[in-house]
């Protein structure tokens, strides 16, 4: 995917990342956002509905998830740049290193977001508050705050 032009002062690297870790995707998310520019930066926990789809056999690991009101989703922002070190964020504030931002632009585009669990339907979780592009790969799920039981 071609990268946007750099803003003044932004810095990139062409140094490749080491290949000493392996991640496997356990599913994906289905959201209303088909284009990056439409994704919210912070989606409210009161809507709209999105779906977390687990690929078998990982759906078996959902047993008991209904006891929680909130989940932490770990996503792989597969469309994000991975070469920027210093960027000028669109929300202002001037140049900052990517580790000083919650931007998806980072060496390893792992995103962590908390969503409200609405329902489980087999291998699908209906959630609210998800800020991700439709089709974003899912890495992991952890129960969040507010257990029901």
C-alpha cells in the first residue's frame, strides 16, 4: 500500500524489524467502517454494534465469556504504516515519537481496545465501542472490567 507523503519534520526508517516472534490471527472483526478515514479514533461504548468473529477452533475458547460486560480486544492494524518513527499527528500538538501516541502507526501495529459485550452468538460476539476497520485481524481477547457473576 502506498504511503502518504511525509509532513515536515516526520522521520521514517528503512531498517527491517527482527523476525523473532510469531502471531496467529484467531478471527477478524466486522464493523461499519470500510474506509480508514471513516474509523473513529475513540468509539463510544454505546454503539454502533460491531461483530467479533472467531475462526474455529478458537471459538471454543469463548466458553464463559458472557459473564463479562466488557472485553479487551487485541487487534492487528494490518493497514497501518510501520516505518514512521516521528510523526505530526492530525490532532495537533506537534511532532512526537510513535511511542508517545496511541496512533496505529507503529513498528508492530497491535491495537488494544475495550468494548462492551452485547451478546454471544456461537462464534460471534456482538460488541459496541470498536474502533477498527472492517476485516481487521483479531489477535486475542481478554475479559475486561465489570464481571456479571
